[in-house]
């Protein structure tokens, strides 16, 4: 009888341990779910390749992309932990949030303007192509500038106008959302606009505009234009999970860059981007300039400082040290494990 009771106790203990392991596993899996707000643009390619090629899963993560959650609308969700991270462009909302004491930071770069990846252009209306031969010829013309300011469109405008000895006071500014850029150029609603791929090539196809100057001629060299921003969940509660998010992205970005070296690889990347972005025309991918994906999640600090200084000046805020907007520890930890990308 004693032996039987002993066996029963051992069996119950084994069951309890097994249940404990199952419960622990369930909790771990729940903790490893990551929500990332995205725009659905080509500059987020590294994230989408990482998801499609199983890099997040290999890092023990279950990722969910929340489409359309970016910019000012994303920061309340990021600050309150409704989402863990947000992609997209660096904007003044980050400066405002940090100034208010909200714990959000840029954790890594997603896309930068580097040679060979000129995926943005200053477009000029086609019937003005012969008239506009230099930046100075933009004087008096209508430029597409998003409202409210500041944002990346007026930031770029101040830079290319300066190359022609001009300022925003020397041109007419028209508020045009990105989806309406092609129509505005074709109808004469605007004369020039900064446009990214694939809209730049679509505008040329529609005979609405010509690619006047690539963005590399007026943006700071190596400017990081798309970033991954972390909120309280990853900054305060789970640094290790954040490191795995960045590592998964890095592996996706590296696979993406390697694939772009061959026609077959470009085709594979096009299929992935068609799945995750609104650009569904497969033939278009054979003619556009693909966006760069930062393989080490590097942020160009000189360019970030230049943007931050401009945004702060327009908002009337105190000068901003861009280093206070970035937490590079996640990328540094990932790089220790993965090593730097071999170009």
C-alpha cells in the first residue's frame, strides 16, 4: 500500500510538473507575440521578407503587422503598449513624444538613401521638363508640400531649394497627399514634388512627370528615411524580445539585399512585396528602383540630427540632440550575435 501511494504521489508530481511546463510555455508564447505598426511601403521591405522567410519565427516571435498605423496616430498606441513597435518615417511626433517624457525611441534603421538605391526623386511636370533645368528654375512654381508641417516633404524642399539659392518663400506650396501626387502633377495642380518609388515610375508611365533629380542629390548622404520605433513594451519590459525583433529584421534585410543581386532574386522579392504592400503590378517591379534595407539596422546619426534640427526649428522647440531619440542597444546586441553584414 505504501509503495502504491508512493507511486501515486510520483505520478501526481509528474503531472503537476508537466502542467507547469505547459503553462510556462503558453505564457512564454503569449509574451513573444509582437505587434508592429506599418505603412505598407517598399522601405519596410526588410520586415516583410523577415516575416515571409520565417526569420521572426526562428527568433521565437509571432509577428503581427498592423497596417495603416504610423506617424502621429501611432504614438498613443506605442506609448500605451497597444503595439510594440512602429515602422515608417522619422517625424516631429517623435521629438514631441520624447519632450513630453513618453518612453519611445528609434531602435534601428529600416531604409536609407545610399548609392544604387535612389528610390526617391524630385519630379517635375512633364510639360515643364524643358523649362526646369536647374534647382533655381523652380522659382515661382507650385510645389507639393504635405500639411501640417514640418514633415519630410518640406524638409526635402528646403534642401533642394537651397541648392538653387531659393527658400519656400520663393515658391507656391500646395497641400497634396502622397496618393494624389500623380493626379496633381498630371493636371497641373502642382509643378514639382518629391515622390518615392513606385509612384515615381508610375508618374512617368502616366506621362504626368519626369524624374528631374534623384533624392541623393539633395538629401544628406546616407540619410535614414525609414526607422523602427519601439515603445514601452520593448523598452521597459522585454529588452531581450526587442533584440530578437531587430535580429529578425536584420536577417530579413540581408536576405533581401542578397536576393536583389540576381533577376531571379528580384522576382522573389517582388512577390513578397506584392503580398505586403499595395503595389500589386508584378511588371512594375522590373522597372522601379528598389528601396534599400539597412542590414545592420544602422541609423545615420548626422542625417537624423539634420532632420531633428529642422523639425525643432519649424515647431519653435528647443534644439534637439538626436542621440536622445535613439536606443541603439537592441541593434548592438543583435550585431554581437549575428556579426556585421558583409557587403
